[in-house]
């Protein structure tokens, strides 16, 4: 299609006015005259972009709040993450087995609001921002459902339509302006109709519009949400990446000596080597898998501690009230160093004094308990 011979509308439209005016005439072609520069690259549309729009689509999404107070928007048909319901105790049968379920499966059986737990320990950060801090996804309260609307179409560049690359333009891009293709400059309506029919045939025969899914997860700015009239689909989101937190830390064996094999008179005899063969400088840095009994037995570097060893440290620091929360969040030595004050308070329920105490402890401080 030669875009240089296309006659564009004399009126610039925003997305809402465009949909209201041309909804009954889809598919049609638009050209962006004033682009939208979003908070992230994924959330931007350049001016002069040409799109063959074939529908306005709507996606059901779920509003979820983390324990730290962040508001997340998740697709209702999200398949990449599964969640657990809170444990239910039966006096006769004991705890019921909890099976991970998708959001769609959970909401088919239960009504909102409902609290769920991620089946795996997850963290998230803003897309494309290497300096952004990590947040934790462990407990979510599913609060509300809404419909996110967007234009669905295919880009046209240098006269070629990219039918295998469906494009979605969210309706919250309120600053975006566009003009609409009204025909050809020479007003040859027959030729214009043939050109449009050719595009339609390409999309129907080669396009992947039916497979286009909007599986992105994003955060919403809490201060811009109105409790009286929440219009989530009019708020520009912050797209995030979610990944599993892996527990790949090294486990040290207890330093209780070694067995060597010595051959004597044709028989094999086990000879116990002396205990504590490690250099003195390394002894204090090697945690024991058998557990810590005193604060002095805890190494200065906590990165290699297991979840249970981290909890033993809490007990020795008179912070046993947080053991259950740390166990539930699977906080090992590596994750311990990633905790910030917001996570400690919102996700683990710690108070100010104990947060300061834990930060100093992981930095090497040990309480002076001498008389």
C-alpha cells in the first residue's frame, strides 16, 4: 500500500473520540500524529506510526495488593503463575492438601476479595530499569476485577503490513493523537476498496490476531487510584518482570573431622584424622549444619546460611516472633541481604527496633552480652 497517496482526516482524534466515531467502520487505518512517551520503552508509541486497526478488544484483569502495599494488575487468564489458597485445618482429617491453581481457577470457585499465596517464592522489578529494587510476591489479596481496553491491529511500514506482529494500543494513552485514512487523494473509491480488501485478506490468511494475548503484569500508582470510582484502565502502569527466587546457596557440612583409609597388613582400616583441620582464619566463617547454639558461633558472612539457620539466628537475637514469617518467605542467607526496610515491615511484620537490629546483625554486629 502506497501511503503517500492516502487522504487523511482533517481532524485529529484522541483514542476515546476515535473509537466513539469510527467503532462501526472497523477495520480502518490510522496514523499517529502525536506520540505517547510512556514511563518505559514498552509503553510508548512513536508519531508517524501507521496501524491497520481491526477491533477494540477488552481484557479482564485482577487488581491484587501485596503485603507491602503495592498494587499489581494481573491478567485474569494468566497462565505463567499459580497460587495457593490459605491452609484450612480439618479437626478430623488435619490439613487439607493445597494444590496450586491459576487465577482463573481460583476465581471460578471463590469470590473477591480473597488472599492467596504464590506457589513459588517470587520477586519482581521494573522492566528495563537495572537500578530498580526488587519487590517480593508472596502473599496477595485479590481485591477487584476490571476490563482493560486496547486497540488491536497490525503495523504498516513502507507500504508493508506486518501481519505476524499484532500490535496493542492501550486506551490509557490519553495524550496520543491520530488521523484516520479516509480514502485516496484522487478519490478513486474502487481502488481504495481493493487496497483495503487486500489488507483484510492478508490479515485473515496470515495474521495472528486471534492468538494475541496481553500477558504483561504491571503495577499501578496507588496515589492515583480513586476509592470512589476506580478507573484502572485510565492509569498509566509500570510494567514489571517477575522471576522465581532460587535457593542455590552452598550448604556446608559440619566440621567434625575426616575419615581416611589406610592399608595395613592387607586389610583396610579406617583411621580418624584429627578434628578441625581447617585454618584458623576459616573456622569462624564456616557455619555448622547442626545449628547455632550461641551468637559467637554465627559467622560474620551470612550469605551461605540455610533458612533454618537464619531462623536460629532470630531465636538467639530474641526475635523468635518472626521465625514463622521468615520460614514462610523462605528467607535464606542470600535473600537476607536483599531485604529492605519496606520488605521487613510490610512483608515480615517487623518493628523499627528489630529492623535496625537485623540490619546491624547481617553487617557483622553481635550484641555484647558480657557482664
